């Protein structure tokens, strides 16, 4: 049986044939024009060796609409697709291109030589352009591996997450409101944004792709395309809040989804109250897709009289079960207790690519252990505390990084904070903080000490960072998360300034 995820996309492109579908720059394709391009690309990819069950790696540095068409063409063929964001934030690219075992590498940037045939994206597009748009039947099947998506590698080498076409169908969200707004895509199409755009198109809505994110350009696009929905990373929300062109509002912006990394509740409240519109948060991971959602109604309630909700990642998404378990993963903990988050749904991965031992360590009895620490309240809202591997052990006490980061950003002079641990001869490990100054404030020892005082007041003395480093901006992974692997390296090689009052 042909994969439903792919057949429904093709049917949607046929159903909405005359509507505008995909735009980027001056170009705008209708659904029928886009489907013709997909068939041409599928023919060119097949001629280059891609087919059902073969690996196709696509390494991109840019954010171009063609990537959506290449993705759909690969799905038509039933190829096992791995899309990679190249550039400075890429980690372990040579390892990844060997590990995913591709039969073909498509790229728009230099890639390592691994003995696998390579094809420049521009050349692929040129080959497709001279072909007739002969319809390609859907060759993908439900149980075929649709994608191998790699984790960011912040705690070691990246891991390949294998997802079947059946799981991809379970991950898809119906978006009945899509036809009423243009979805403006500003994050990499090689990541979650690609799936969100396909959901928009499946519902008959238009997608517009921006090459890069810039607050004035984003605001101009929102005004031009209004009404607009979009997906933002936390760092993008902060940049919009801090830029004079967008601080007080973004005309034309109707709906915002956000995720990828924790967001500061105080800054989120600023954005919701200043900009208005409908806000939705999604908490998820490559291994499980969306696990919980904080709905527009939750955001409205938070602004009205329940501010604590903005510190939550919401309640389980439809079809998803969530439990908080003890360290052994055996006992389900009661509401209010902190433990590891476990989840179960049809959207979960089939396993880590070619790593059965790692798979067995996280998939147990149909449940997935997420590696996130959190607690559920009596109403079913999930509050994340930290990653299991991000806990800093200070004199045998657990220091969770997220609460420390939240306390630090409570200081008006601190726009962003990231906390990691490093070795200490005195306490085993010590807490190190990387801070970004808020606009209009100068970094310095006094501000660092005041911010650290807030940590002690909110938590306990042993949570206080013993070293503070000021940065113009935090290094981010391709998924928009603070790159804690790199920050740990920085902390290990820098002396930093001690903060008075620590243990």
C-alpha cells in the first residue's frame, strides 16, 4: 500500500491546482506548477540513482523553496532522506555522511569526499528543468524509512533518528486555518520547518520562504503577505523584541508557533502582550515529534490571570501519552514530582539508525525515554526542569540548568543566559554562566553579581554560578538551541570571573 503521508500530499497539490503554493523572492508557483516541478525532480533523482529504500543525503547551507520540492520528490520515490543544515553550526558532517549510508549526496555547499556520488543542487535543478513533467507514481510504502534525521550532537556524536512514512503521517497536523493565512518560513527547511510547510500545503495554504531571518525584513514580509502565520525559535523572538522596528508589534502577523528550545517566560509574556495574535508552543524531539502543546487559549489565560502557564510546555498533544518516571524508569511518579519524561505515540521513531544498543536503551515496551527531566501538575501541564545529561553535580547536589537560566534572565540587564558545568577540584563540578547583555546595558562584574544574587534568592546558594562569561550572542546549533557542547568547551578553557557568595 502506498504511503498515506505522500499520497495525501500529492492529492492536495492536485486538488488546489490553481492556487498560489510556494513563494520565495520574486518567484511564486501554483500548486500545479509545483507538482510538475516535483515530478521533474523525481525523474532527475531517479536517473541519478535515487529510488525506494536508497539513501539520499541533502546538505544545504541556504534556505531555498526548491528544498521543499526536492523533499517531496524524494518521498515520491520512497528514498530514505537525510537533510542536513551545513555551515558553521554543522558538527560531524563527514561522520554523518558516512553513517546515513547514502547512495547519492545532493548539496549546495562543499561537502567531504566519502566515495559516494555527489550532485550539486543547481545541477539537479538544471537537469529537472529540461525534463517533461511525467507523473511519477508513489513508490513509498508505510513501513519504509522515510527520513533519518540527526540529533544536534550536543552530548556526543549525532544520532540518526529513523522515522517511517507511517510515523510521518501520524506526525502531520491538520491545519484548517491554513488557507486563511500565508505561512512565512524563516527557519531551515532542512529541519522541522520543512514538515510544517508541507502541512500548510496539504491544507491548501500558501508558503513563503525567507532566505534568512532579519527583523526588518521579516516585518516587511508580514506587511506584504498579511495575514501571516510563522514558526519562530526562542532566539528569534528575543531579536524581534529587542529590535526597534519590531519591539512593539509586527503588523500582519496573526499567529506564532515557537519551540526548539526553552523560552524565558518573562520575555514570552512581553511578546504575547505587545504583539497580540494567536500563540502556540510545541515541545517535541526528533525521536517523538510533538509531545506537548501550549495552546492559544493557554497563552490567553496566562496573560489574563495564570502567568505560571508560560513556564509550562503544555499538555500532551492528541494521540500522545506522557508519564514522569523515577531514575530507573520503572515507577510512575505522582503529580508535582520531578523525574524523567517518557512518552508513547504512533509518531515515534522506529529506532536509532544502525544503533540497536542505543535504541534498546530508550525504547522500552512501546515507550520512549526522552532524556528530559520534568514534572506534571494536577491539571496535566508539563514543566521541564532540564536535560538528564545537563545536570551539574555540585558537592553531590543536583543543579538543574533551566531554573538557573530563568533566574539570571530575570535581571533586566540580561537578555539571554546559558548554563553549563565544568570540573572543579573543590566541588566536583561548578556552575558556569554565559550571559548576553540586554540592549542599552553594559556587561560588567556588578551586573553579573546582581544576576547571580537572583539565582541564590530564587533557588539556593549552591546554584550560584562560580564563573560568568559575557558574550555578544550565544552560539546556536542548527536547530536554534544554545550549543552547550561548544559552551562546555569554552568553559573548560576559560578562567572566567568568580562571583562573590558562591560555595
